[in-house]
């Protein structure tokens, strides 16, 4: 799976948009971009994933650049409960059992401040 | 809807004892994953089952670790004998896959983990 690079930490004011960047310059054509987050003392929580088109769900939006070498997770109105470590993961789409592996890096510690 | 259920939530035991962690995946999911999380190594995949069959156990640290999935709604991870370096948070996750190797772009849903301390 392609390696990802994320800033170690970010701060955001409550109510403002949180934009979390991720670089994945070696991504392959059949690899998806996934975002998970882990709130302290809880299991990782799936947020969103995409291949090449921008995606939006009830939690967040995912913006993937045209060359697919980077992406941004957007939490439109951050709340204190969004304080967590956010992981960007690149993973093959199908066909290989090794693709089942989610490789979690260091992630970005997002702190939402009152 | 019930998520992935793990038990116990906390386990403290002495070195050398057998430890059994339990997991109930989300109903209808046919893939199950065991992960371990430590400060030093982060989150690591230990083993992956698809349709109750172990597919990838390359992450299992050594022979002291074993995992079973006797049916679609239950899995265990056993450590025997346990050692202090096994202390970690163990997570179980499940997902729905299909096809020959599975639609493995489907997201995994995690339980809240078992915090294991070996004294």
C-alpha cells in the first residue's frame, strides 16, 4: 500500500471548518483513500473513503486532487467531540488478500478548541 | 444497530496465565479482523478471517497467540502463556466483503477494544 504523510497535529476553533491534509504521492490507480479517526480510549471509527471523485457524507467531505497525490478531509463545523487522531490510509480496491490490511500511520492529532 | 462487541473491556492478569478475548462482529458481516495497539508500534493487524476462514495471520506475533472463528457471529483471540509485553489494547473489526477475494474497499467497523494488562 502507498505510504501517506500527515501533519502530526492541528488545531481548530469550535464551529469552524477543519481541513486535514494527506499526501500520498505514490498512490496506484487501484488504491482508495480512506479516513478513520480514533477518539481517546475508543476503537477507530470509519469516516469516509474515495477513489478519484470528491465524496461527502454526514460526517465529512473528502477532496482528492486530480493527480490523486494528495487529499483533504473536511469537517465542515468542528465540535469539541471531533477532537481525535485522524488517520489517512491508502488501500487497494480488490483482488489481493493483503489488501485487507489497514496500515495505520501516526495520523494527525486534531484538537478542537472552544 | 449493534456494533462490534468485544469482551472483556479490561483484563488484568499475571504472567503465564491464559487470556481469551472475545468478539461478536456486526450481523451480516463476513470478514473479521483482530488488531493490537501499543504506544510503541501503533495499530497492527494480527489476523484476518473471511467467511470464518483465516486468510492472513502473518501479523500474529508468535505461537503463543491463536485465533478462532467457529461461526459467523463469534471469534476468540487467545494468548497462552501471556507475557508482560503482550499488554496492549486489542481491537476487533468487521466488514462486509463479497466476490472471489472480496470487495475489500468496504470500510471496517471497530469495537471499543479490550485493554489487556499482564503483570
